């Protein structure tokens, strides 16, 4: 079983980190929570039952629980992105372009934060960790169709809200 976990780790640790990073939007916290998820998964590994689902879904389920516990313990909603976050390292850009990009990212994260919690989670699983709709369904226990519909509606809400903000600025 440990070899299976090691294989999962090699294949999916980056996806797990990106999912958590998309939810907390703070590098240090994302790294810490990713480590907590891996510790819990290793501790609970003897209880993993392959007949009930993939190892990926099982670990992402642990991640969802760790995030819920984190938010309860912190008594706060997901944070917005810091100004220095999400910048590719080593890229020298004109100041104006960097500021505009940061403003767009902050707006996007604010819009995502306005969605219902399940939609926020689905967006993070799809675009943060790059999971497919069937993989998201496996992780969340929703049907593939329900995932697709919720993601579509969430994207439409984001487009509409972004258009309204753009109109308000002009």
C-alpha cells in the first residue's frame, strides 16, 4: 500500500498543492496544509479501500476535510491574493502591467469568493488542480453531470459579475 501512495505522491502532489493553494491563496499556508494532508493520508492509509474509489479521490477527500477544519479553526473565509502572490519568478515587467495583472487577479478571486462554497471548491478543483469533471465527481461524490452543470453556471456567474464590474469602472 505504501508503494501505491508513493506513486500517487509522485503523480499528484502538485495537483493537491495547486488545489489547496487556490483555496487559501497563501503560499505558506498552502504548503503547510499540503503537508498536513499527506501526513493524515499516510496515517489513515491502512483504512483506504480501493473498492470504494481511487487513491486520488480519497486523498482529495482528506484535503477537503483539512480545508474545512482550517477555515473553522481560523474562523475566516478564503483570503484574497496578496499583491506579491501569483507572480512568476524572474519575470521583469513594467510596473503598470504588473499592477494591472494583480488587480485583475484580485478581482477574479473576489468574484470567486462571492460564489457559493461548493462552486468555489469546484472551481479550485477544476482550475487550481486541473482535475477533469469525472475526477471532480469522484472527489466530491457528485455526479459528473452535476459537476459539469455547477461549473458551467459558476463560470457564467463569474462572466456576468466581471462584465458588471467592468461596466461600473467605465
